[in-house]
């Protein structure tokens, strides 16, 4: 098959597609990664063909917007820049790159790829990286802007979820999407925001059932997989300076606000104070130097990058933003995690981590040095938390989610080829 992996987002969104691409290439398929040019060096390093979907300058300009991590205004930016902003570009890119034996794989929020697959009858797999991306009335996800709703009875939560889907999301996403569908000769589509966005061929969820129980109103074509990582295939290792720092004392705590968060000055300033209260060593991971305190104490070191799969197992705990990629890697490492959820899927992931007994969370307004130190102290001292972390880590190690997901993708490609 000619596989087009079409995606957008930060590293946590792109890396799972790279993992899929490496495994599919290993199975002798021709694989092309279609994403922002920021990730072209990664594609070249692992040997995937590459097509640019937007410039690095545009990628950085979006991340630089102060509201990008705001729980309400951030979603408006997501719609403007990614869902609708890249809809036509993604559509034409897929249309131009398709061949006779093409299969398209894309996240459910990349509407342009979904529309191209429909227009040209291309077999299509929707990839869902986090439970928050699957719309459900039966089990509504946690939304930061409506965090108070989780204290309501279930029937009220469902009523609110239905109203939000129909009155907010559909009105925000459907008109522009259907306008473009009309332009290219496709019929009007209903329930754009809650049903249509998932491919009828297959929806592959890249998280295990113990992280999110399947619901009766989830897509009927859903395949439940598990967390996957590209770093096992990428063979990246820790830098010598990072290894030396880790070996020089007790296991550190890792603080990382996400690869795309360039407004994290207060996050790291709070981390410095919390580590002083705890008497703990720490590693700060961020590619943005401007929000790292200029003078760090000897017990704290900043590194632009370290592969999570290598550094997390060597640390005591991970403090992060709650992105699904970081959350999954902390689970795989078997270490407790403290999350400061800001927007998108992060609040839902944080609630699931807390419910599983492997970590806790603090919302941004409560993310103070005293609170961080208190939460970390409880997590690090709890034998129950440590035991649960090791249990779930063993579960992930015992499965091969990447192999299973690619087998499902191949099944879809073969089946659709037959019926087409």
C-alpha cells in the first residue's frame, strides 16, 4: 500500500504517527508522513518520505499566541488554525499525493483528510490519541471550562454534553465544513462535530481499555489499541551531560510543560521553589530557554530535550501538562505523575490518572510551590501509588499495541481494496 500519514499538532500528536509509519514501512509499505515542516528532520531520521503541511514559521507563530493554552479561547485557535485553517490545504495535499493503492491515516480533527478520503473513495483510518477526542453522551469527557459539571448527577452531565455538542460545537464546526463540501460537490453532512468526523472504515484508538472504558455511543467501527511510542524505533539516547547529572545523586523529578508550551515561566519558577521545599533534585525539559530561570540551583538542570522513554524510568516522578503522549510515557515508566492541566484533552487525562491511582493534578490557579510540594510528597511516599504505577507499567510492557494497530490498519486497507 501507499500510506499517507496526515497529521498536525505538537510532538505528542505527531510522534504516534511516526511510530505507525516506521512499523508499516517495516512491513514493506510505502509510507509518507504529511505534517508541518517542523517535523521533517524527524521523518528523514527514521526514513519516512515527507510532504510539508504548513511552514515552521506558522507553527511557531501559533504556539506563540498567549491564548493557545486557554481552556476556551485555545479551542477557537485550534478551529481557526487547524480544523478549518488547514482543511483545504490537507484536502488538496491528499488529492495530489494519492495513488491507486493509497490508504489515508489521520486524526479525527483533520477534516481535510477525511473529506479527501470521502471525495476520492480512499480507504481511511481515523486515529484517536486520547479519550477526549471521542464524543460521548454516555460518558462525557472532562472539559476545563466546565470542570464544575463533574459534581452534578450523571443525567445532568449527559444533558450538558448533548447541549454543548449540538449548540456549541456543531454551530462552530459544521457551517464552514459543509460550505467546503459544497464547493467540491459533496452533499451536506450532519453531526459534523460528534459523528461525521470519524471514518466509517475504521477508528483506531491508541489507548488501552483500562484507561477509558468503551461506551455504547462510541463509533461502531472503533478498534481499541494501546499507547504506542516512536522512540523505541528512533533509537535516541540521553546526552552524556544528562546521564552524568542523573548519576550524580538521587533520582530527580522531571518537570516538562509540553513541547509546544512557550509561556511556562511561572511553571518553572514554581518548580524551583517546590524542589527547594522538598529537598529534591530536578530536570527541566523545554526547548524554550526564555522561560527557564536564569540562575538554577545546583540540584536542578535544564535540557532542551531528552527522550521521555529513556529519562522517565530514571526519575522519581513527572510533573507535566497532561498531554496524552507525556501521560502515556509516564505510565509506561512506572512513575507517579502530577499534572497541571490547561486545555484540550489535558483535564480529562488528568482525571483519568487520578482515578487510576497513579498520580494527581493541580489546576493552573492552584499550581503553587506549597501545593506542588505537598502533592508530590504524598505521591512519592505512597506505597499504593508506587504499586499501581508498576502494575500498569507491566501491563503496557506485556502488550504490543503498535503491532496490533498496524495489523488493524492493514486489514482495513485490504478490505477496502476488495470492495472498491
